[in-house]
C-alpha cells in the first residue's frame, strides 16, 4: 500500500498550527454555548421571579403576581377617578401613578385585609359562591332575575371601593418620590376624562344586562387592563366583608347598659378643681356648665350628654362614667379633649337606636380588623414594587 503523501507546500508545522486553531475554535464554541445557556438561565430565572414567585405570603396564603397586578390595576383606576373628581390635573394624576412603593404597599395592605376577612368569615362558616358574585354583579347593573327588590339601590357598588372598615391610608400628602419613568404623560388638564365605566342601578332586562356587562368589561380592560377575574375577585372580597360585618352586627345586642350623665369640659385641671370647689360651696351645676364648659353643643343645658352605651365615648371618660355611683360627681378626668367633670344622673339597660348600634358595630369590626392585621404573619418579597404593571395610558383614558 502506497504511503499517503503530504500535499506539496504543507509542512508538519502547518498541520500542528491548524490543529491548535481547530481546538481553539472548539473551546470558543463551547465557551459561547456555556455563556448562552447561562444567559438563558438568568432570563428564565428573572421571568420566574417576576411572574411566578409570590409577591407575599399572608397568614399562610401566597399572593400571586397575577392577583397582585390585578389589584394594582383596580387601585390605579380608583386613584385616577378619585384624583380627577377632586379637581386634580392630569399631570398630578400621572405623577401620583408613579409613586410605585406607596402604591405597592397600599395594595398589599388592602390584600392583607381581604385575606384576613375571608379567612375569618370562612372560619365562621360563611362562603361566597360564584352564584353570589353573579347575583351581586347583576344587581349592581340593575338586573334582578329573582324579581325587583323592595328598595331599589340609589347608588352603584364600585368594585374598586373597599368600603366599610378600611384601616389603610391612601397616598399621603407630602411624600414626593420621583415618578416612575413608565408613567404615561397626561394630556392637557383641559381634557375631560371618561369616568371609569362601572354599572348603574337602573332596572334592565337580562339581554340589556349581558350587553352592558360585556361592554363594561371591555372598556375596563381597554382602559386599565382590568380582567373579568380581577372584576369578580373584587366583588368576592366585598361580599366576604359584607358577610363578616353582618355577623358582627348580629353579635352587638340592641339593648345595653347605659349611663345618663352631664359633663363640664375645661382646658386645664386647675379650672376643673376651681369648679369642684364652687360646687362644694353651693354653686349650681347647670350655671357653672353654662359659664365654664367649652363644649358648646350642650353647655347651655347643663352639659347634658343624654344616655350613652359603652364604646361611644373616649375611654377615660367612659370608664369613669360607668364606674361612678348614680348621683356622684367624678373628676377631673383628662382626655384628648381636655379636662372633664362628670355628673352621673342615671344608669340602666336600655334599647339603643339604629345609628348608635351601627356605630358600635363599625367600631367593633374596625378594632377586630386592626388587631388581626397587627397579629398577621406577613412575609413580603423585597422587590414587590418591581412587579407592578405599567400605569394606564392617561392619554387614552382622558380622550376616550
């Protein structure tokens, strides 16, 4: 067999160099592949972190990114309407939408309340079904498939409104972080925006209701990115709040121990002590109340407060009034309003009026909610504000 000959002009040195270059190309290709895989891995990890990992865990429940973003969109719609109808300009509205950290925290506070309310309602045996949501949405459009209720609502339930007992603040005046670069500049303040499309309570047919409902959802999605799930979830939250509030309402008795008392309110303890000395010397309570009391709502009738149950007065005042014997004058008692002298006239178990009953229920519900939020186990991811959706297009909203 003939020996294979090296082509003319190609030396062993040339072959060795070609082999080294081929090895180098292989390493470069391998290194490029590793870098590409690493970059893809980082991109996937970033996408997972931004879209799949929970924003927070609240009392054992994960808050998904999708749910968080939906709640933010609802809040953005609420904020735009709130600021516009307060007379704010488009530029200020755009700036407010750029307060990312504040918006993220406000929405998280609201979500925390809603989760705790739902958990407590379910613990008490209440469940909001899809049928409940369908019925409530239909009624908010003025459609009553089971017949017209006795009292037709005069206002529309707004699904961005968290209603009764919210303990979380809205954007605080004085905070001025740099607006997000993603905020869409607003149009001229002279342009009038269309109010967020929410249903009205005019009685309509099923066909009209379904048509209005679909049109409403389309506008909410076009203007704010709000989905049907976002819309329904908000009604779900409102119904859980309503059911739990009604349960609190049933627990507050319509008859309660009450006190009938008068008081004299002054600015200093020395003045209160002076009045006590004048009473001991024989001066009349009603005359001293008219002369010294700073409570102009009742000073001319002897400081008479009428009957009141527990939970309606400032705590130091209430404790003193309920613990004092009938016919006795107690004080001076200091509260945030000043210094009080209290004259207890009567005590007894009496019916309370509807307004007072509602006040007591709201106070009890609010106290429970504040306590529940303070005790809740809330774990928040540090990049929560990075998961915010972009602000709505104000130019589109204001010109639609």
